[in-house]
C-alpha cells in the first residue's frame, strides 16, 4: 500500500513502511531496470535514463500525459522506482533546454529508434511470459488447495 506522508513539512512516498525516496534497489530490480530500453544505466541507488526516453517522455508530457502514465508505459512503475523519482526527473528535464528543444521540435516524430523499439518489445514479451508463468503457478496452487478442501469435506 502506498501512503503519502509529510515529514518536517516535506511530502514523501512510503510503500509498505519503506520510504521510497531513500530505499535501494534490490539486485532483481537492478537487473529488471537494466533490461528496459528507457534505462541507460542503473545502480542500487541511481537510474540514468536514455536520451530517447527523456525526449519522448517530455514530448508526451507536453501533450498532456501524466508523468506516472509515461513512466509506467516504459516499464518504470512508480511502485518500483518511487513517485518522487518520477516527479524529480520531470522537474529536472523541464528546465533542460536541450531536452525541451528536442521534445518541442517538429523535425522529429516522437517515435523511438528501431533498436529501442525492438528492446522494448522484447522486454514486454518477457514480462508477459513471466506473468503467464506466475498465473499458471498460482492456478496450480489454487487447484491443489481446492482438491485438499474437497478431500477434507468429502
């Protein structure tokens, strides 16, 4: 559960009792983030985003999309990276003249490069396969529990 609290007048995000602005990424999260086309590099404390993503993100932001929607569509759920990271990146990129000029530029279409698009599709297919496996494993557990319940009642 995500809770927004204020500490000394400063808002922050707390999820399951963990301050999302200060927590470190697990090894699994680092590997997941590293595989995303939007991420250029990642450590347990820091994410560096690709230039394509920064420009695409700000173009979509200028078109009225919500930052959390933009990040989530790139696999960067605020549940993983924290809402403050999303807010701070948008604020930082808004004042970056190069990023904003590229985002406003009519000479670009806003499309991701073919390499970036291919990586994104690959990551998304992997996520779908992983979720499918999880659903099937959960279905097996539910079926086993239902059989035990039937046996105990029968």
